């Protein structure tokens, strides 16, 4: 009897807690939705107000259907100013949407070099991989995007990291020909790395 009463009391307490938490969760979802809509509409006033609230966490709010954050949205529209603004406000550049794409992966796909640089400078992982193991550098090589390849190498991308097929950006570059600009960029990055190692090696 006592055990049954205890179970009922526990259930009642749990139900009450769930009911109390529901409005807070709904409010958070509503705030996130309104924030993302303001970002889509380029409404700087509303976005700034949302981010100025004490304890605001909406900067990394995600769209329920796509999993996209504000950074995904502004990267897709090739908006470097908003990327810089959002990352300065604490937006995480390494969040993946529901398809597994980070903002940097989107920037590479679009050939958006300025946006890619902003994201990397804000902490985007330059060797983060897609579901197929493809790094941003591999993606840029596939696109034959010389400027993007050069940027990624400059920012420390690893040309020898392989995808799920076992091939690296260096391997794919070699398929383009040893005289291609991309192959030369990788060779130059190798030389710069070796030179830096020689200049800043251990001292005894």
C-alpha cells in the first residue's frame, strides 16, 4: 500500500515538473524561431535585441526542420559581415545541420572564400570531415577552386587526410596533373611547413 502511494506521489511530482518545464521549453523554441527569422530577414535590430538579453543562448538556435543555425543561414547567402557579427557574439562555427554540413562546408561548396576565412578565424575546424570523410580541402580540390585550396592550406589544412575511399586532397590533386595550380599550391605548402619547422625547431 505504502509503495503504491509512493509511486503515485513520484508520478505526480514528475508530471508537475514536466508541466512547469513545458512553458519554458516552448518559450525557448519560440525565441529561437524568432531569432532565426530575424537573421533571415537581415533585421539587425531584432537580432541585436535577442542577443542582448541576459543569459541569451539563441545565437546557436537551430531550425527544427533543417538543423541549421544562424551561421548556416548567413553563409548560404554569402554574407561575410553577418558571419563576423554572429561569431563575435559567440556563434559556434562547428555545428552541423541535419545533412551533416558545417558552415565551412557550405562556404567551400559555394566557393565563398571570404566567408570561409571568417569562419576559420572564428574557430571552424579546417579538417572537419563530412559523412563521406571529405575534408573542406578535398571538396575544394574536387571543385578545382584554386583560391579556396590556397586559403585552406594557408590556414593549416592537411592535404594528406584521406576520405572514406582512402584518397587525400594530394591524391586528387595529382589526378589533375603535376603542373596544375592546385598541385603547386600543395607543394608550396609542404615547402613552407618544412621551412617553418627548420626555423622554429627545438633548441638545445
